[in-house]
C-alpha cells in the first residue's frame, strides 16, 4: 500500500450492513469504496450566521461504476437488494498516513488513543467472545512488544474453537481485496497452554453476525509470567458482496484452562503479506451521514458512474412529526395502545394513536343505553390547577344514569374487545394509565373507570370472583384498584400520595392514574397525580388470566349476558396500556407530560426528550443548559428538527451534527467561556500562524440590531430592549426572538443581551479558504476543527495596521479531488466584541463555628483574595450570617482585619454581639433583596453594559 506522506489516508465507506436507519451512528461494519472515487468528493456542515437555524449537513461523492455493482436496479450485483436509502456513509482521514488501518489504541496496545491504564477498550470498538466483559483492558507492561502498554483479555476454561479472544469490526472492507492482519500475542498464566490463530471474519447479511471466516496458522502459547511474544498473521481476500469485516485472533483448540492473553503491535493492512509494524496516525472523522439519493450515470448505454448523495441526522429528524407531549410520552414508554378519546362530537368509534390496534366502539348493557359524548372541552372545578395541558384536544364525557350505584341500570361503555383487546397482552407484567374527572354524586357502591373480568361470579348476585381488574372511585372518594386471579385470590389497593394520605379524586378535577402488576416481584404499583406507591407480597395467584371483557366507563359482564354496573359519570381521556411493568422514570414522565407539558425542565432535558421521541438511534453529546426552567412543550405537529431548534433558540446556544455523526447541544455558556482561540490563521507562519489561500471578509448590517423584542411562550408576553445611541446612529434595526422560559427576567435579559451584542456592526468572514494539500501542516489543524470552535484570523494589509478577527466557526466545507488536491472553506461569525460579566453579591463562608454573643468572627477568603478585604467590605456594611439557615441573622461590620495578597482568612469585628450560634461553613454575604436567596446570582447593578471588561 503506497502512501503519499503529504496526503492523509482517506476512507470513503458505505454501510449496507445497517439497512435503512433513523439516524443510527455506527462506528463499524462498512464497505470501503475509496478506490472507485473519481472527480470530487465534498461535504458541508453548519450555518451562515450564528443566529440562523443550523442546516442539515450534506455530502456527495462520484464513484466509478462501470460494472453496475452499485446500481440498486442491477440484479446481477452482489449488493442487489441491499442498497437502500438512509444507509450510513462514513468519510474519515488518517493523519499522519500509515499502512496500518487500525486505530491508535488498538495498534499500540493503549499507548496512544486516550485510554488510561485499567480502562476497558469496549468503547474503542475492541470486542472479545471470551472475556466476560466482552472486551479487554489497557494494561501496563515493562515487557510490552512496543511502548509500555498492552491489551489484555481473559480466556475462560472451555472457550470453544473459533471464539475470538479479541477482534474489531472497525476497518471498512473493500470487496475482493486482500488484507493481512498481524499481531504479537502471549499467554501470561503459568502452567497453561492455549492454541490460537489469526482470524478474519466477513459480514454478508445485514444486521447479522459474521458468517464466513478465514484463519491463519495455529500457534501454541505457553503460559509464563515472562512469556515471549508470538507473531501471528492471517491473509485473506474479502468476498465480492462483503458488508463489513472483523479482524483479530481466535481460539484454535478448546481452552483446557483459564488463562490471560496479552496483545500488542496489532496491524491490519491491504496486501497479501505482512509489512513491518507501523504506528497508525489519528483517524479524524470528516462526515457521517445517510444516503438519500443514488444517481447512476450512463455513457453510450453502458454503466459509467454513480453519485450517492447524503444528509446528516438533522435531515432525518426533520421527517418525524411530533404528537402532543402526552401521546409522545406514552408512546416512548412502550404503549401497546393509546386511546386518547379526543374524537369530535358525535363520534361512535375511537382510534388508537399508536396505530397498533383498530378502532374501538361503544356497546350498551342489556338494561339499555347510557350516554357517551365525545368532543368535550377540558374543564374542571378548579380551572387553573384542576386541568391538564399535555394535550389540547377534546375529551369524552360519560353521562350514564345512576353513577356510582350498583347493577341493573342502563349503561354504555367503550369496549376494547371491539378492537381485539381483552385484558393486558401479558397478564404477568403490565401497566395501564387513564386520565379521569368524576362529576357525579358521592358513589354509594363504586364508580368504575375501567374494568376487565372473566365470567366467574358468586352463587348469587353480580360480584365477580375470578380474574378481574377494577379501577374505581369508592364511597370514600378515593381511587381503588382490585386485581384478582382465576382462583379467587385478589389484591385491593388504595391509590396513595407520597405523604401517605389518600387523595380525594371525587372533586370535579382531573387526575391521572397509572397502575400495574409485576408477577415476578409480586408487586403492584399505583400512581396518582405523580405520587408513586407500591404494594408487595402478592403471588402469581392474583395474575388476571382468562379475561373476556375490557370496558371503559363501567363494569360490563359477558358472563351475565351483557349486564353492567357501577356507572361512571364525568370525563375520561388517554386510556393506555404498556406491555411491561413501568418504573418511576416513565410513570413520572407521563405525569409531567399530562399535567403541564413538562413545564419546569431545563433546555438540555427538553432537547434530549424530543430527541428520544424522534429517534432512539442517534448518538448525542448534550451540555447542561443555562435555562433551567422552560415553559410547556409546544411541539405538537412540529417536526423534530424544528422542535429541537426552538429549544436551542430558548437556550441561546447552538446545536449541530459533528464530523463523527453525533448530535451536539451546546449551551450559551459554551461561547461565553471560549475566550482563547485554538489556532490562528494568518501570514506569519514563523510566528505559528497557519496560512490561508484567500479571505472574504464582510462588514455589513446583516446582523445589526438595536431594538430587540423577545416573546415569551407561556404566559404570552413580550419583552423589549433598545439602545438609543445605536438607533440614533443607524435608525431602528429590529430583531425578534421567541424564548420559552418560565422566567420573565430571563426573557428580558435575552432581549437586553441581543441589543448589547448586535447594536454595532462587526467584521464577519464569509469564506476563509485553506489549502492543506499545498501546506500539509494544516491537515491536523483542519481535520480536528469542529463547528463552534473559536479561531483567530489575521490580515496584514500592506502599509496598514494588522487586522485581528476573533471568530467562531459556523460552517465547514471540504472539497477533495482525485488529483490529491483538497480545500477546506470556513465561514465564521465574530466573537462578542465586549464580553460581559455579572458581578455577584459579596459572599464567603464562616471559617470557625461561633456561639451567640460574640463580636468577632473569622471568615474564609472570598472570590477576590488578591485585593485587601477592607477594600471590598467597608465599615458599616450589613452582612448576613448563616444565609438560608434557621439561625440566619443580619449584623453590621465595625472593622475589617488586615489582609495581604493571597489571603485565606480574615477577622471581622461587629458593631454588636451575635444573637445566634453559627457553624463553620455557613454562608456569609451582603444583604439580598426580598425574594433573593442566592448571593452568587444577584448584584444590585447587574445589567448588560453596566459592567464590561476585556480578557
């Protein structure tokens, strides 16, 4: 494999192994198509300006296809039927170049690659069939074949022939290409021997295990604490239709005893013989996306080229349309069905929002029809706190006669058996949920919300004695759950608040019940309005098997010929079932979605929630957001990409798919805190700058704004800020933003920040073109560059002062040609011209505990221990001792003891004795305004532009 030392090893790879995906981010099992690239390959990620919506990344490459191998319509192709849209594509580059195609951690035994001694290498794509951890660990060794570390794996006694001691599927497989794998290997367990052989495995079927293997010669490893290294190798040619490969070492004869195996100097290269081991460079990801188009081209009626175009995960996320928050939460928890009961007035059938089941209908009891009225608006006795906002749809009202009384009355129920649903799918493990509002009189017997039963009864009357599930409001106005099995055993539970009290649910307000049974643990769960309670000690005797009815709005008994009783009166919504026993995380999320659409969660939590609803495959890197309390989730009907962007707008941060295909969410603090450029582009190469080919600067009014209006989502409010001097200079330049924060102060701060940031025009860089193939030292700089990175650009016009532009990378475009020429073009936005700081109230902690009645205290140093404390805390200042404790008191400073630079403690003398005792570590701070308890986030003059400083 000949190498150009000024050009990285480029890998163009495609992942038919993974079939079509919803934004899976794979790291292995790819087909390499690099040798067929012709003309050019390109990719672009990012956005034009820092306030713009991020654009989905795109990539394209032209492949020679004279045999038609990559034409989806070619039935003679070994890939026929395996070429699909939305399959992963991977473009990466190794620098410095090497014949060794493995990653550094694999090749060097952990000397390079960023894994500490003792760390598992599972995340490095190194696997083991024999080691109980499914991988190995980096181990220090004074006798490593090279370096000072090795990879170590366990081989238990009895490990079978063919079991792979270590292997990796990371290297992309070029069809019909010879590969040679080599490694040094040894057995360090005295008294044992193990036979091993080099292994290459091939993936031939999508989503299946490797099914074809080639092996090298068998070597015997004799165990010793000082064992010498054994060289093993395997050479084989990949099949024409290979979808991926793995390389490593396998057991050649059943292990007779447990032993520990070490590996070093691992290498995979193209060719039919083993070259001298070579340390690989760093594999830098350039792009991971998903094919959305295959464009074949013909010349003179013969195959010529094919161009697979691809998009990144953001484009795939834009295809997912979000439902209301509650439906999304229910579906995410694994709902078998979700009957929202939100059909319009006059409806007689109700649809399953999951699409898994058919519609359910209304049936009447043998005593006559009751009344079920869909299309009712959500209301409650308490219209503010007694409603739910997780769905804006309608609900269904029951007006059956004689609510909460016994049997023998006319009744109508929604019958789940009309859709083939009769009881939980798995009677031994299930959860159900329903929202309800009772408006009838206090029940004299029970008002049944949901019932399911078999045909067993007492000798007389209508009491069910066999399998049954009853959810009902009893005469005590509490919610009760009865679960019984076919032999008569049953459990009777009352829904209980976290305080231990039994909530009144007959109050005309909305409530959410979540309930379930787990036979394996003998546990019943009940949740009412977010309070979780568990009842234990039951046996499988209460598992409700053999159910024949499943009704909402009363009990409906098939065994009694369609008799019904315990009629419900009021509203019902969101009858749901889950095929597993839910735990608190899902149950609590369902309640939060139902009650207030997740109001109060942070931006990072909201972002991750939406991402989870849209795709369970995409990899993510989420920073903690600085907006800690968002308003209600208002994404109903939006695509996931748009909903994610709205969260980013609220945060004032950014998001993007990085070069490795991972979706990143960055807080607004990410750029606030990036104060130092990672590199400088300019003409002064001797001074450490990196040269660029051309620069296209821009100084215009595109993002000039001196009047900013921020709209708060809930409650709907508008907050405005403006800069009079900028308006006078440039005229009114408006900017609007929507911020879904619960804090009006944060919304006002957002408006103030936007004006402060954009009231003056700033230098921008529309394009900075760099040429790494002409200046190879640029390769590691540009390959390691990511969106949002702070860089510095220097321009030195002849005869004029140098221009310095600190900026953030907003877009990265790569253009590669088959003539070993490469350009990287950056688009950059200016860094904040005047960074701001919010000065907190003066605060510190008490150094030593004090009793009441003292006039002198010793404190620890405050944030500023460079300047004298007396310059920060003047005599006569009032301070609070024990902020936020039961003994909080306010005292006045008489004098401050002398301090010098680097002081760690100081003595304060007070004008009067303390009246309470205080403990070392108690918070001490300036007096705060009413309602403010945190001195680290408040200052009397905290306002944008009031305090500015340069770094």
